[in-house]
């Protein structure tokens, strides 16, 4: 299995109070993540304009079960992953505790402002989604990819090469939208097996139930990192996607604060180091 599954989470954050973080006094903070990445800073980010459901807490909707972005540690209950590390560090920068709320992908956006403040769950920023929510600045780039078994020597140079194959993907993701488009327009004749969880897609591929998986390239990178079971056969670099933290349109104060936190984490090298850990050499 992936190395993140083999490790238990190690997260220790020196949290400050809401009042302290909205003052002008610097607050020394330390975050140590599952990746072992540590960030230390005296943050003065103003969160006075942010709307939070619970004072002193950033509540976050995640679909825990989308590795390597979100998954459970060996104890079966502790969330770990790239998104978890990023949003924990962001919350720490804002002087807030973080509360991860495991949410099914189907309906995850409806919970913003109702069940949690933000969604940080490998969410692609799209024009359609921007009509109903606002996003942070992007914190990772992504492409759509085709994954085959390592021993499958098929040459995939575009999605058109999937013609006649059966493919697994996760429901209501950009992969689903893309492949449904190809099929509905008659570009290719493909059998789509849509799953609730991305983990099921890779299980089906390994068991020989489907020919390929179409998935986010970042997820594919995580699966093949240190594994000899799968390989990325094709990555569509002509259509880059970007992931952001989503929140309610009226919560511009929180958006501004989160963007500042992400900027500081980028400058400190935290985001790159965390990326390297979760996606490894496979992402290069």
C-alpha cells in the first residue's frame, strides 16, 4: 500500500485564540504534518471579516476516501492526506482549530455554510462551480489521466484510444463529466463503470473487471508512488485543472484570510514539501 497508509498521523499544532489572531500581536505557531513537514511563523493574518460556524474553529468538509488527498490512517478514524495537511496548516496560520467533517462527494457543496465553513477535498475550480461558490487561490495543479495495470502495454496517446474499452471512474467528478461527454457525442464507444469511491475504481482495475481508470493525475500519482501494480498510460497536459478551497460567496473575509495563509505557506516552502511527500517522484 501507499506509504501514507502505513504511517499514523502526527499532527501537533500550537493553536491560538480567535481574539489573539485578530489582534496586531504576532502569534508564533508550529504545525507538524503527517508528511513530517513543519512550518513555523509569527502570523498576523486578520480574520475579523471571516464568518465561521463555530468561534475559533475552521470546519472543513472532505470526502475522506480519495487518496492521497484524503484517507484514514491505520486506526481507521484519523484523517490524513495532502488536503488534510494543507488545510490544517492554513487553519493554524489563522489561529484556528480544524474540524474535519467526512462528507460524501455527492452533495458535498450543499454543505458549505450549512454543515461546515469550507470544502477542501480536491475540488476543481470550474466556471460552473464559481457561479455558486468562491474559491481560494489554487494550491495544486491537476490533469486528467488514464491508468492501466503495470503489465498492460497498450499505447494510449489520447482519450480516443479508450474506444471499445471499459473504464472505471468516480461519479460526478471531472473525470465523469469528461468521459460522459466523449460517450454522448459519439467520439468513442466506451463502457463507463461509475463508482461512489475512487478506491473502488483501482480495485476493479486490479481485479481485471475494467480495462482502465480515468482519474485525476494527482490521484494517479499517489497510487503509483512506490507501487508496481499500476502505471499512468496517458496524462492530458493540454487541459490543466486547478484545485482550490471552496466557500460561500458571501464569505469574502474568510477567502482573503485563507489566500494570505496559502501565500505564506508557499513562501515558506511548506506546500512544495508536502506535495513532494504525498505525490513523490511519480509526479515529476
